[in-house]
C-alpha cells in the first residue's frame, strides 16, 4: 500500500481533529505516527481558534527529497500568520505551535495570493515492512545531527531532541488542557 502523498480537503471544525488523527493512524497502520498526528492536530486547532469554525482547509502530507515527512495545512487567510508565544504555567492554551516547533525539524509559512500554508517537516516514522512510500519517498535523514529551525538557521538537535522527548511524554496532559479541541 502506498501511503504518500496524501491530500484531504475538509472544514476546520472541532470534530475534524480526532477524525483526521484516526484517518492518519489508519493510513499509516503499523507505523508510529504520534508526532505526525500531534502536529496535524495542533495546526488544525490553530485554524479553528484563530480563523473560526468552518474554514475550508487542505491537509497535505508528503515525502521530501531529504527523507522527511512534510505536513502542510492550507487555509484561505493570507494575512493571519501563526506566532510562537510564551505561555505561563497557568495558561490553558497557547502551546500548540510550541509543540510543533519542538517536534518538527523545521516549520514555516508559505504565502499565496489567496491564502497561506503552514507547514512542518518531521523525521520519517519507522516503516512497517508492508508499507510502501511513494516516489518522493521518505528516507533516513542524511543529516541526523543537524536541523533547521523555523527561522531557517542551523542548530544542533541535542537540546531540541530532549525537549521533544519531554513534550511527547506529557502530550496526553497537554491535549486535555487544550479546551477539548484536540481530544
């Protein structure tokens, strides 16, 4: 079964978040896609919170020439860009993009005339023997000790890997805090 590329048009509504996670887990059966589903959930939740329910979006998941998995979520609001922000320990929301930043190798925004695409790139998940990647297949990252931040500057992965591991261990608690949007 070929799992990539994938493109899905949907409306950004709260019930779409768990439905998209289920769809991705089924499509990538036998592969750990927890980082992928978390990033997609957070990007979709950001559209719901900051643009409103019912906004049409397109989710694209594809392989890159460097062996990464690229996630894109396109929406029709070219002027509303995501912003990394600090949150306090008592804040119940505002950590979604921090999670995407910690879990992805890099992320960014591509501006179009009628919308934008917020994207992130992840390491390819461990592949199950029966899963076949498409022609732009995901291969092991040729530069595993380096990454690019959302600003495009090169940095060592070490600290980000530690932060990512810590974030993955508390994902369930974080999802509970996010107003039920990613539940």
